[in-house]
């Protein structure tokens, strides 16, 4: 006789909607085996596990945040195939959860990870589902998100030239936005008095003329033709100048 496996799942509602599920397995003779508890907390009822995080220094990809469950449910729908969890910021590491420093910490955060920072940054840079997301480190009091251009190799970045399809390709939008962010930081910190520089108004996510003109400054300093082409060598020069300006501690 083939063994008969019967699973009985009993859910008990705890507190503000949290629950614990326990599976009871019967063998072929009908005798109950030892129960296997599988605790699952989901106080917001968004069909994700609540897993709070300590300050371990690891990286996570933040895919959504908010003070109400509705905002989190939207992110769950928009990112259906990810291994997502959520946390309560009041019971987790005091990290930076939002892209903008001026934004107050939300109560709830949907995330994937912790994981390898390079893998998470590549997901943010290359996958359209993550274009609005950000990578952050589980470090108490840190006010900076990860600058993903500093976490991936330059040869992973797309070559860009003004007027080409790549310059306005939505798939390159995050690469270009990160590039513009870094050039804005470099110019604010190191080149405030230069004639050719970028400001927040130039963060378009498109490889346009102001960005190409600024890249030509890099090319000129490297004694390269000023053709506005952003290739592996120029990506490397930009990140070499810009990455030391970001402090994750």
C-alpha cells in the first residue's frame, strides 16, 4: 500500500492579524506524527512574511515602502516573481529606506534580500521591475543608499552616445540616472566653479547634450577625442572620481 500523506494546516490569528501555521502529518496507519511548526507573521495581511532585520551590514533591495498596507500591496503586484518580505522600521535596523534623504522613514518596507550587493545592484540597474527601487545597507544611522555604479564592474554598463537608440532606451534609464547623479555629486563637491557642470536639473535619465558635454570634460582630461562617447574607459574614469565621494558608514 502506498503511504498516505494528509496535511492539516491550522492557522491561528495572533495580535493585529499575525498568525502561526502548524502542519500535522498522518502516516498510513492514521497515527499523528510530531507537529512541525512553521511560524508565519503577516500582521498587514499582504500575503508576505514579516521579517524584521538587524544591523548586519548586509545589502537589501527596497522595492516599496509606506505607512499603509495599500502602498505595499501595490509593490507586491508590481513585483510578482520575487522572494519578497516586509519589515517594521520601528523594530528593524535604523537604515536609510528611501531614495531621498529628506523623506521621513516609512513605517513599513517591502524588500528582497539580504544578498550580494553586486547582484542586487545589477537587478536594480538592469531589470525594469526594479527601476524605482534602491539598494541600501543594514547599517545604523547611515543616510546614504548604495551608489550602484560603485558596486558593479564598468564593463557591465551600456556604451552610450548622444542621438543613438541607447541614449534614450528605457532599459538604460537607471544607468544614465545614476551616471548623472554621480556627475552632479562630483561637480558639487569638486568642480563648483567650473563652466561645464551638472546640477539636479540635469537628472533626466536620458543621455542628452548636457550630459554628453560633461562626459567630454572627462574625455578631454584623459586626452581622448571629445565625441561624447561613454564607453568602458570613460565609465571607469567617472566612477574612479565619484565613488570615493560616497560614504556608506
